[in-house]
C-alpha cells in the first residue's frame, strides 16, 4: 500500500511545502513560478497524443457482439446515474470559494449555444486538433477513427496495433512527466498561496467532503440497488459478501487494473456467467468509471468557484455530463489517471491555466475513493448485464 501511494505522498509533500513557502514569503515566491509553468507545458504537449491514442485504441478494440452492446449500455447508464446524482448534490450544496486574481483573468465564452457546440466538437482544420484548446474535437475525431479502424477488419489489423502501441507508449510518457509533479505543483501552489493567501484551501475541504460523501453513498446505496435489480436480496448479499477483497485491492493499489484478478474471482462467486465476466471486468477497467465521473463534476464545481463563475445553466451542466462520460473512457486504470480529464475541463470551459493545479490536487485526493467505485462497479454492472442478457436470449 505504501508503494502504491508513494506518488500521492510525494505530490502532497510538494504541495504542502510550496503552500507553506507561499504563506511565509508571499509575493516573493513568484520567482519559482516558472518551475510550475515548465511542468504544465510538458503536460500540455504530452496530453494531445495521449488522448488521441487512448480514445482511438479503446474504440477500435470494442467488439460488436450482443454482450458488448449490452455491456456498453449498462456502463453508460450507471456512469450517467453517478453523474446526475453528483450534479444534483452540487446544485444543492454549491462550492462558493473564489480566488480574485483568477476570476479577473477568466474569459467566459460569449458565443451562442449552437456555435459553442460546433467549436467544442469539431475543428476547421486538421492541425487545429493538435491544440489543447480543441480537446473535445480531438476526441470526436479519435472516436470516429477508432470506429473506422474496427470496421476495417483484417485490413486494419496493423493500424489497430499501431493505435494500441501508441496508447501504451504515451501512457509511459505521461508517467515520466508526472515524476516532476511534486516540484511543478509545489511551485504553483507556492505562487497561488502567496498571491491569494491561505483562503485558497477553503475550496478543498468543501469539495473533498462533498466528493467523499457522494462517492461512499453511491457505493453503498446504488451498488446494492443494482444487485437488487439483478437478483433481489440474494444477489445483494452475494455481491457484498464477495466484494470486500476487490474493495480492499482498489483502495490498497489505487488501480482498477490491479483489481482485475480479485474482481474476476469475485464475479464467479457472485454467479456472473464467465462470458459476461470475461468482458465486463477487463473492459470495465478502461471504460467504466463511476468514481471518475463523480470526481469530474466535483472538479468542475471547484474550477468554476475559483473564477467566480456560477455553475448554472443547461449548457454548463450538459457539458459537465458529456465530460464525465468522456472521462470514464479516457482515464486508464492506472493510479492518478485523471490528469487528462482535468485538462479537458480547463479546455472545454475556457478556464485560465492557473486553475489546473488546484483541480489536479482535488483529483489526486479523490483518486482512492474514485478507484474504489471504478473497480467494484464492474461486478455490479456485471450482475445487471448477466440478468438482462438471459432475458434477451429467452426472447
């Protein structure tokens, strides 16, 4: 457990040291801000190829069988439920802390809803897809390319292998860059604390408390609910009896992928058919992330609070819903895998780059509980898929 949480420990150490330096030295810490800029610039340049390969590879590897279609429908439905619940909670208990200097440089979009949709989902030229400001457009292109690669059949084997290889390489690239995170984020937090003062931490307590309450509430209530739909109280009992080891693995490793063996064994004991378990467990580690969806909505609320922008309006919440669904796809089952989603939030809502370090630490602190939902939600979804597949086959 200490080994798997080592990266989070270093990150928190860097942020704490930087924050203390900012409180003590105030405006003078601006001299180390370039270290934070260096880290973020490396992150921005790496994220574009990573998003392209991750999304295109995930779509290209999907199968067209009935089980896969039902599996994806259940994944989308449960992630949507988690997102809607979080949106409702945030609407009732909004995050209200702001940082004045960030609010001053924020530039909210002034386009019509239709124009915003066009610019978010598409780009006028291919080279514009390579900008972090057009990440949703890049994802749209990547999804279409992945579908085309899958439809190409035997002719697309080499290209699909290229996409998968590129996905693995860019994951390692991001890992190398993230080794600089304690230094880079520490420098940024020193600067933010020096400029804004200790009140910057007001957003954290509220957001983290809300995120953990929503996550654990969803974990206990909705996973039981899904089990009840699948097979009544008997299925609920079987689920929780066999979900303890996967839950411990998820919290101990902070990785959905590392929880796959425990999840697969638990699925057999829960009575999930091998056909469903063999697809739902490994594919869910990449495409089914209710915890990440909840964390995405929390981070959007925090980002809006920092720039003194109200989280209101159908367009704002609809975009939050889309981002939460996309985050479930693009975040790999690796520790601290939410950085791409955080960049997507900044890009889609036209937020200042200075917001990114704040929501990155929110994402880091929510990562363990998010992984708990991401991993153990796969067996809950498997129970639903198994039940509905039996009904479909009987018809």
